[in-house]
C-alpha cells in the first residue's frame, strides 16, 4: 500500500499562544489516510511516516501510531529530541502545518468532515486534557505534574543557548587573533 503524505516546508513568523507545550515535545499527526481492509483500518506504518517526515526536513526521534480496536486510528504522535534542537524541530513542524491551514485550529474547525489532507501540530495542554485518543495516550505516558513547559521558559532557554553560542564564538575569535599577533 503506497500512500504519499504531503507536508509543506514553509516557516512563516507565527506567534504561539502562551499555552504550555507537552513535555517532551510531541507532534500530533491527524487525518492520516486510511483504508478499510477486511475488518480493520490500515494506514502507513510508523516507519513510513518517520521516513517521510525526515525527507521533508524534520528530524523525529520516533513516530508512534495510535491504535483502536478497529486498527489504525488515523492519528500518530511524533516525538522530538528533548533539547533545544528538538524544540526547533517541533516548532518547524507546527509552523509548517499552520502555514498551509492544516494546524490544530484548522483541524478543530473541520473535525466533523475533514478534507483529505494531513493535519499536524505540537501537543499542548489542551491536547493533554482532551478526552479523545490523543489525550488518553498523552495522559497515560506523560507525568501530569511535569508534563508542561511554558513558552516563556523556552524563550529564556533559547536566549541562554544563543548567549552561550555567542560567547563560544567570541572566545574562538580571540584565540584566532592571539595566534596571528606576534608575542
């Protein structure tokens, strides 16, 4: 079964609302194309989804299909590395879907009769609390008291990371200048 999922690699400047992210960074894929085969729904495997995400510039650590009694649910969770680069990847993932009107808000607006296209976003507190299969899975495998990271704390972490990188570049520049100048 060959299913090609389409993703957009656009990265516009989109402000995230100040709602905490689920920790570690988890992307949600919704409306994954499914087919009814015998008595179950079937769709692309976690390996195929991970490969397609990687081919489009994302670097997922893991992709996990969410299953129901009837097979593939049409949802998958995308796990990113638990560091600054993972946050950047998750942000790019979220923004690329928002840019093509396939983000969380778009999914919530068309849930009754969605178009045949893939939706994706980074899981936030409202996803964690949602009663559907995504929320159930997030609550089962994430600790509730340490599950969220606010955008403010990530901005602080990003600024600290940028400052450390700048200091390293400054040190390299000083060493390079010292090597050039005679003693």
